[in-house]
């Protein structure tokens, strides 16, 4: 069992890595996109000047730093929404899903292993965003608590993964694009504080934004990275993320297993 837990994720990771680097041009374009996005938002921040600084005071008053962290860590939501469902959809279309699920490997280990490379590459992108922003564009990071950063990151990934599993449940049961991706992705982009602080929105919309996990994740990340906040200073965001994680991961797991049960009962695992 211990060998399986270690070796299976490594095998999946190696497979996905080799597949990614086999398309070298696309791989390099994805990395180049980090420089393009950073460059664009740097000059957008220059254009805006101090017009929004009063709204950004809790985060250091710098729009470039604010938005760079937003787009960097929003990648975790994107990969969570797409990774599980895309892996399931690909296996359906290749006719390998049923064979994969009847192996002795637990379903949770298959899901974890199949998404491992995507989360690794997303983490690499986040690190590159921060490095490029710091070296080339003067991003000022003030991290005083690595523990706070890692705890928030872990809770963020767990929470977003729960949503991703719900999305995968739609794919495995209905063989169509999941409405969860559009709904959560759009709401998070508009209301989650990715591109602008939620405090510029009307109060009733600001209350709605509190129902989105990304709002609390980005708030905590910005306070940690830009203001040097420690665990005690982000207790409100931590409580929210722990609550989301405790609800969404079991809910996502139950939804996926239910979708799997429906597909097995209908004999539609190999259909697409």
C-alpha cells in the first residue's frame, strides 16, 4: 500500500510532465505568458497612478502588487476547476476511464495523482509571477510568516479542489461541460477581488463576495505577502477558509462518487 501511494503519483506526474514538454512551443508560450501578463499590469498600474491608492491602503497602496498577486493565485482556482474534469473527460474520450477505475488503485489516489502535475505547474507559475514582479518591476514582498503562507495555500487548494470535484461529477454523470466552471469562474473574476478590491463595490455585492472562497484566499495572501501579516492577523480569513474546506471537500467527494455511481448504474462510463 505504501509503495502504491508513493509510486502511482510519481508515475502520473512523469506521464503528464513528459506529455507537456513534448509540446515544447506550447510549454514555452505558457511561461512567456507570465512575462506578458506582468508587463501589461505593470503599465496599467502606471496609467492608473494614485487614483485607486486610497482603496488599496490595506494592501500597501500599490495596484501592481495587488493585481499581480490576484492573477497569480487565481490560477489555483482555474486549475482546480479544469484539472479534475478535463482528466475525466479525456479518459472518457480515450476509452480508458472504466479500465482506470476498476484497478486496485483507490479513486481518491487516481484523482490526486492525475492532477498533481497541474498543481505543480501552477505553483511554478505563481513563483515565477512573484520572481518576475520582484526582479523586473519592483514588487515589494514582506513575508514574515512562512507558516501562515503555507497554511493559507493548503486551505486554498483543498477548498478549490472541492469545487473542482463537483465540476468533475457533472462531467462523469452528464458527459457535458460543467456549469460549475462558468458559474464559479465568472463570479470569482467579477466579485472575488482578483482585479480590484471588493471594497469598491456596493455593500450588498460586497456581502455576496464573502460567499466566494477566493475572496478570503486572496485577502489573506495579500496581507501575508504585502503587509507581513501573521496567523493572528488573518484569523477571520482562516476561519472562512477552514469552513469552506470542511464543507466543499466532503461535498465534492460525495458529488463525484454519486456521479460515478450513476454512470456505473447506467453503464455509461465508456460513453462520451
